[in-house]
C-alpha cells in the first residue's frame, strides 16, 4: 500500500512544464534524479528519492515474502482446514509453489534495481529491472492463481490480475510503448502485480489466523 501513497505524493510535488498525468506519464519519470528533458519528455520530480525508496521497499517486501513464505504454506494457504498430504498431487503443487516464489523473488529484485538505478542514469539495468518486475510478477500471479484454483474465490482475482498485467506487457512489447496513453499501459502492467500480491498476502494471513485460532481453542482450558 505504501507504493500508491508514495506515488500520489510524488505526483503532487511534480514540477515539470506540464502537470503529471498518469495516463501519459511513465512511472519511472517520477524517480528521475534531474530536472531536464529525457527522451523528449520534460521531467522534474523533486521527490524522486521518495519514489525510488518506495520501489526499493516494495521490492524488498517481495523478496522477503519469496524467501520466508514456504512452498508448503503456499500449497495449502487457500485451503482452510487442510493439512499437507504427501504424494503425487502435493509434489505437483509444490513445484508450482516453488515457481511462484522464484518468480516473485525475480520481480522483487527487479523493483529494487529500478529504485537504485533511476532511468536518467542511462544504465541498461533500469530497463532490465523493470522487465524483471513486470514479467516475473505477472507470471507469479498466473501460476499462483492456477495453484489456488477451486480452493478460494480469490484465485480468480489473482488470475485476473496476472492476466491483465501479462496482456498489457505483451501489448507494450509489440508497440514499444508507442501508444496514445503509455502511462495507462504501463500501469496496467504494474498495478495488478502490486494489487494481486496484496490479495494473495491477505489469503495467507487469513489462513494463518484461522489455524492459530483453532490451535488456541483446542489448547484452551
């Protein structure tokens, strides 16, 4: 959630020759270090450090999530009251869960890179980091949504977020972002990843809370 708050604050502080418009402005422009013309765009973001810090915080959150949420937990997080049953079905689900963790980690690392390497440094690492975030995040949501399918209604929302993000990514690649509203297209790539991962986190948190409540009730006087 901090990302959306930070982005709104940075947009309010924008000092370009024209007001920043989410429909036409690139997200990375908000993190640019200098006030100058960049790729024929007048860029001036006084709160660029806040935007770049927000990228890093979001990326670290994704990395820690990928490392600390076990594959076993992801396998059963959407199935209240279900314990792990080892066998062929579990091994298949475990493979998908590992893929989700790897893809989320790649996406998070890409976001950290974007924060540490703003677009106007002229480094290819900025584009590489952005692609890692978009591709890794979209695929992670698609795999996770499929893993949780039929176990929770939230799986359809997660799948929808992944589909929108991946579809926008394909359009962006085919058009090289030369569309009337590149800002809208880029946000259709990125926003669903953030929102979809938040939704997945809520499912995991609810599952853990239910298990703890059940354990506390059984251990009661």
